[in-house]
C-alpha cells in the first residue's frame, strides 16, 4: 500500500512539474550557456509550486526567494549560483540586452 501511494505521489508531482514548465518562464528566451540553469530552475522550483516568470521579480527579490528555498529545493551552492545568474539576467530590473 505504501509503495502504491509513493508511486501515485511521484506521478502526480511529475505531472504537476511538467504542467508548470509550460508556464510563464517557458516564454523567456534562453541564451547559450543558460540551458542548464533554466532546466534547474524549472525542475527544482516546479517540483513544489507554480513557476514564476523570471521577470516577475527584481534581482533582490529573487535572492530573498532563493535564500528561503535553497534548502527546501536541495540546491547545491553551484546549482543556486547558476539559477541566480539565470534569474538575474531576466529579472524585472535586469540590464537591457545589448
């Protein structure tokens, strides 16, 4: 019974995660070198809740969010840095692309 519940919970998390990937963040253009960070953001953050568009928050607001969520999302220091660089590049107050 426990195994069946674990499988059902895993399947539900996968479906919700895949649905979240189609959310607003999917519309953010990913530049060369950002693919892994964007994938980490989608997979790790969407495992618990709906993804936010990177442009929804400022760089500082993203840092506060990452501070709160790093441990819950089981992010390594390197994963967190990669996600932070990705979010910084697309944040509400990011420098315009040249």
